[in-house]
């Protein structure tokens, strides 16, 4: 989990820089549409929609775009119908890769994702080949390096959270998806600064990357997948040691 979270933090910094791109906004719009279609348009009753809206607001997606996306999802106004499809396979060094997409053309997306796997030294597998390695969790990033870890852990456990991990710039709290909002609200009520809260796929086991060369290949592959218009999230079970990650991130 530690390696996953370290890279997640780098990805979030990268996403903040890329958020000006129109396609980044479009990915958030699609996520809101699908969440609203599957769970209804009320974020207080739909945890997935609430998380999607929060992610969209974090990159400054306009409020009217969020509202329109919700209405398209619930069918109040007409819009393209996107379907959630997961693709599974392996990257360099046997790293398990799970790709979450939202697409209006499964055949096109499948072909393009397969090409990206092949081009980057990976192999696309059958449904279920790696999904068992991951479990869906709510992850909450609490900002602040000087926080009392024991005190924060106590608050988290009392709120129903499962784990607390120190990260660069703060802590990552892990909770069951159904309790994510409750844990977040408890933390905020006590004055903690919650930078983001989202649904995530956490790997149960990890593959340690042994060299900078291998790490760069894997990260290049992940970047290529994330740059695809239909891709919402990429999950992988690599663990890059701190010293290698620091070299790469500069």
C-alpha cells in the first residue's frame, strides 16, 4: 500500500498541473454521469457521486457543468450513454494492472487499450485475471506533516477507519467505502485538513521494482494509459522504493 500511496501523491500533483486540459474535465463529467445513472442524482445518498463531484471540484470543474452531468446521468436531459468497463493485465516485471474506463464504444476502447499494453511491454488478460488482487476502499488524505500520529489514529479508528499511513505531506486514511464520508466528516469537524477523499482500488500484494530503468518503464506505461481519453483510473500493484522514486520525481 505504501508504494501505491506514494505514487498516488505524485499523480495528484501531476493531475493538478494537467487539470487545465479539456479532456481532464471531460473525464470528470463522465464519472459524474455514470455515478448519477447508477446510484441517483442525490450525492448525500450516493457515495460514488459525492466522491466524483468532490474530485471534479478539486480541479475547478464549473458548477453548471457538474449539474448538467448529473442531469445527463439521471436522464433529465439527453446525453451520450457511457458504460464502465475494466481491463486487466500485466505490465513489466509481472506488475498487475487494472484499468477503469468509461466508454460509449467498447470495441474501440478495447482495441486501443490492448495496443497500449502491447506497445509498453505488457499483456492484456481476461476478465478476473488480476482484479482479485485489488479491493475497493475509501482513501482520505489528511494534510499536515506535524500532526500527532497517535491522536489522528485514535480519531480514525473511533470513526470506523481501518488504517493510517504516513505519506509525504500528511497521512492517508483507509476506510470501507460505506464509511468514507462519515470518517471524512468526523476529521473535518475536529479541524483536520482533508485534501481529498475518493474511492480507490488498493492492492493486497505488491511487486517491488528493483531498478530505476524498470520503474521508468512502468510509470511510462501508466502515463500512457492515463492519457487515453476513455481511461478514468489506472491501478497497479508496484512498489517503487523511496530512493528510486525520488530519483525519478526529481
